[in-house]
C-alpha cells in the first residue's frame, strides 16, 4: 500500500477501522491542533511540533501521543508500544468504536497540548557512530569514496554503518557494501526516499 498524502486518503484506505479513525479525527479537529500527514499518517501539531497521531494497525486503532510519557493517565489506559525501547510515545488503543470515550480522549489531548507548550519532550539519546570493519576496509582502499563518506551527514553515516553491521553473514555484508557504494558516491542516504 502506498503512503497516504492526505488524512482523507489515509482514512479511506482503512477498511476495518475507518469509523473509529473518523471519530478520533473529529476529536482532534475540535482542538487547536493543526492536522497534517507525516509518515503517511494523520498527525496533529502545535507550533509545528508533533503532539498526537491517529493510526490503524492489524488488531487495533488508536491515538498515539509523541510525548505521552508525561501524561498523568488517571484512567491507566496508556500503552507503551515497545516496553524498554519506546521512551516517550504512548498509545490509546481500541478495537471498536464503543470503547472510545470522547471526553477522556479530549482530556488526554488537551493535556498533551499543554505539555507541548511547557516544552516537555523526551530527547533522543545519541548513539556513537561505529564504522564496521568491513566498511572501514573498503573506505581505506578508496580515497574518493572515503572523502565522500566523510562529507555525508552523521545520520547518513549511521544508517550505512548500521545497515552493514546488522548483517550476520559476511556474504550479506559484502553485498550490502556493494549496494551502498553508488549511494555514497551520489550522496544518497539509505532512507532518503522516506524523508
């Protein structure tokens, strides 16, 4: 499925949870948040900062709060999508529209807006750039490639380094290095097409 370019398109493409997403959208639009599409999904912002998103998954649909870790959660209904990995994001999950309590969702949204105004946000931790030995060897053999690699942004360098180091077999690492060489030469990052 291609990424949606509008909220209407995203919701229209959801066969199972379309009605639920319409209700959640209506709730978000009743606030001061600005509706946009990011990562192909409806996202709601305040002062160009992400506050809330709505989305459908295989077994549920719901609301995700970018900095939901700061929400009071008096009803104890927020989920951490990946315990131990997800630091700030929290979700409200539903499997049917009868579960949606508009006043509760709205109260959580208002609190999230207020937290955004206060500047409460989880800062991403910075991982050090570690160049795998296989990539380092190729770069040391090719001065032009090494210079172009050095001119890349830190983010692109990390993408390439993690792409190589995540391969388990040496053959896979070698194939991945062959794939990224033209990308480095053309200043193209692994994930540029998603930006």
